């Protein structure tokens, strides 16, 4: 049930830091919708009992939507898409290309690759929007000696594709188009330019530019290795974004991999048409910003949904350091 009107019926102020909520003070709101459903939600902003609780959609194209998964992934996807007007209604004729993270053949619980439950939720979401499964392609390619098929099978993404009668696509076996920008010569998969909607579907990892790095899989392997030999990766990404058609990033940050490879719970989903902004917001939330992203000022990024201060969670951070 999607609420239309939400009121604040209770407010509590917390001054005791915990592992998942180290920054204090903050407020815990008891909310109620017009159907009588009640739930609690953390807030950095103080509300008064009886006030309306409103979430304002983005007014800028480069906005980053962040949402805490309340019940399931699908609910989170619906919310972030609504906040940035990301997809709208789909027609049965629209061709959709989905690019999940596929980096290493590992089981889903290790969170090296996009999880099967996240891909399944996205496919259900697209079908609810009017998409036809025969018009959806799930694609990637390998940049090393391990066949992409092995990674796709071990990650269990092939199983999800089969469930929806979708044939996974190896981009390396398709055609590539040459695109040039500011001295960078790219060979980019033709599938991208033949699609009406492109969805970058990364799983985010703390301390990395996971969403941005995932779109590199759109480049021909030999072309990418040549570019990497001549240029820093951040320069490749910056110029690649200039030649790619508009694409939407729906990023998984429910269970995320820490720098020590252990998995922690964040319970988030993020969305944006600006992949670098999305990576920068995630880095701010996890208090672990890669050097390449530090030049992007967080204050210049429009953020909707949840506030960063409500979600910050440092890996190994000491509670004593952040207690007010």
C-alpha cells in the first residue's frame, strides 16, 4: 500500500550513539498514513507532533536519490525511481539493457557481484512499469581470463534470467562502435545505442567507485586495456560519460562489501542519472572516499529521499569520536 499523506504522531530524541547510528543527536519519528499504518523513521530534522511528513522529489536531473529499504528491495526501487522520475511508464516496444556488476565467480553472499535478489526486484519493477521480458537484455563482459559465463552462473544471475525467460548477453561477442572525445578513442558496445533505456546495475562496495567502474564494461576489452595503459581510470571514466547516451544507475547497497572483504548491512538503494555523483554520495555515507572522488564537493550534489547525516556509518569508526 502506497501512502499518500503521512503525519508525525510521535517524536523521540536520541543522544546515545550506537554502532549503526554513531552520530547524535537524531530524532526517531512515529509516522502514520491515511490508512492507519504506522512505522518509525530516523530523521536529522526535528518535527512536531501533528506535522505533515513530506518527501520532495528532485527538481534537478543530476540529483541522487537515497532510500532506506523498509520492507523489501522492490519498495526501495519504487521510491528512488519516483524521487528522480527515472523511468516513467514503459511501453512494450521499449528495448531495455541492464548492466549488472559481474567481476568474479563467487557466491551471492560474498557480494562481489550484483545479487540475484536485486536483479529479480529490478525485473519485477520494470514489468510492473509495462516492460516486456522479450525486450529486456541483461549483459556484461569479462576483462580477464575468466569467462563471463562462469561468473554469471556462480553469481546466480543466470538463474534469475532463466526465471524471466531472458537470455544473458556477452557484450564481447557483439559489435562495437567507435566514438572519439577529447583525444580519447572509444570502442563502445553497439547494444547501448540500440537500447531505449540503459540501466547500470552495480553493487556498491565501500572505498570503491563501484557504479562508475561498472560502466567500463561497455568498452571493448582490448580498447579498455589500451586506454588504461595510457590514462588514469578517472580520466577514462570522465570522457566515457561524455560519449555515452543517457543512462540510469540503480545501485544496490543493501549488504555491502567492506575494504576487508567482509560484508556489512546498510539497507540502502541509490539512484541517479549522474554515476559519479552517486558514487560520491555513497562514499560520504560510508565515510570512505576514494581519492578520485574527493574533488567532487558533496555540497554541490542535490540529494533527495534520505539525508546523508541520517545514514552515515563508518567502517570501524569509534563511537567516542562522534558522540556529541
